[in-house]
C-alpha cells in the first residue's frame, strides 16, 4: 500500500506486506505473511479509541520492521511479534511488547507493561532507553560498544550483556547472566543473582540489597570498583578486583577478597563468612567499626582474616573485631604515626608482621606469632 492504511481486520498473505504510509490499527488484528512486514510510516490506534481500549497488533512474519513512530498519537495495546523485530523508530506508547526471535533496537521503547525479547537483542544507533514494568532479555544483549542502556523499570536478564558503555536500572534486577560494560553499572533497586555472576565495568554500584539464589554455590565477581549501598547476602565467594566502598554489610558462605583499597562508609560494618577467609590485599580506611566474623556467629570453625595493606593510614577506623584468626602484614597506623584504629580484638590466633597503634585496648585471645620486629602501642589508657 503506497498511501495510508486503516486496518480493522486481519490480513494473511503468502508473501510480504508493505504499508508505506501512516497506518491506523482500528481493531485487534493479526497480520500474517512471508519474509517481511514493513510499516513505512507511523502506526497508531484509532483516534476513536479511549486510553483503556487500545488496539492490539500481532504479526507473524520472518521480520517485522517499523520505520515510523509507534503509538505517538494514540497508543497501541499488546504488540506481539512472531519472528524478528527491526525497530528503526520509537515505540512511545503501548501496553506491552513481545518478540519471539531476534530484535534490532535502533530506537527507544516505552510500554506500560512488560517487554519480552526472547531472541538475541542488538542495540544500534545510539543510547537506548527501554521503559516498562519489566524488561526481559531471554538471550544475549549486545550494544554498539559506544552507547548507554537505561532500563526504566525492572530488569530480568537471562543472556549475557556486552558492548555497552553505561548500564542503569531504575528498579529491581534479576541477573541470570554476566554483564560487561566499558563504563558504570548502576543497579538502583534490589538485585538477585542467579548462578555465579561476573559484573565487569569501571564501577558497579548497588543501591539496594544483593541476594544470591543458591548461597552454597553462587559466586559474585566484580571486575572493577565496587560501590555497595545495600547488604550482600546468600553469596558463596565474593571477589573485587579494584577498590571497594563498603556502605553496607556483606555475608557470604565462602571467601571474601578485596584486592583494591577498601573504604568503610555509613555505619559500623560487619563482614561475615561461614568458615572461610577474608582477604584485604590493600589499605582499609574509614571512621567506622569493622567486625569480621569468619564463624557465622559461631556456627563454623574460624578462618583467617588477612590485612595486606595499611589499616587506618588515611582515616583511622573504629574498633576492629575479628572472630577468627588474624594475619597482619601491614601496619594499623596512620601516616602521621598516630593510632590507626580505636581498638583491636582477635578471638583466634594472630600472626603479627607489622606494628599496631590504637587509642584503646588490644586483645589477642589465641596464640600470637611475631613474624617481624613489632611495636604494639595504645595511646589512651589501653591494654
């Protein structure tokens, strides 16, 4: 059709269908054909429909292509695409969108309900915003390598996300696949990880809780900076390759490894494992108390907490309480030779390979090994 089209009934052909002009969908319809369905102009519901009586569009083709805006004047209802989607213009108003095979998204999509992309999704043409109640990717998600993806709504990710600069999600995220970005990842709502996950980016920010699905086996690897503002629970091993800002507590059944410098922020911080080691390979700063419990409140045998970098060198920490064994390889001491912590208490053995200066008490309950020339100092009536 070279001009406009008002489609109020189903159309079934053996070949292609091409609607070059603007198209009005004036009833719930299904378009069925061969290789290609092309809408060259805008696609809207009828102007006589109310907001609560939008028209549904179902297509059954190898590929459905939209070259004009969809729902910009009068929103559509359910858009159901059996086949591939080639989206070259915005979907500004629809109830929901589902695509059974691959999707090329060269424009933004806004729905009041869900968006379900069953096949592989390619983001093309620029920064993309997908807005809906839940955005569900059933397969891989691949960007251009130079643009951002904004999810306004919940994210349900079942295929690996790659070649994206910045990723942001406004509400909850279910991560059943890995995410690789060249920039930041921002998860504003609660995050659930399903399986062992690797999140790689410049900074990975959790604004809410992070919960694993199977605590005994679901590892979380952060390749980049960790900015944590919600508690981590039900994770097996946690590892962070760069710096960590710990603004919430961390509970794992397995090990915790912080390779870069750690900053304690917010309130007092508690790190808990179930009989597994906690390793700080670099410095620790922050004016909060630090409790490291390797026994899960006495439910397992003690493990080792290793300090590999200076503690309190820039900002002295509060009380350091270790339920487990201490392996100290760097000073607990400020750079100006004042106290690096308020106090130190270790329930298990201690291997002291560096100096400790506190304003209060130091308590080493188990056997102590001095593996260097040590100076232990308290500055304010400590013991």
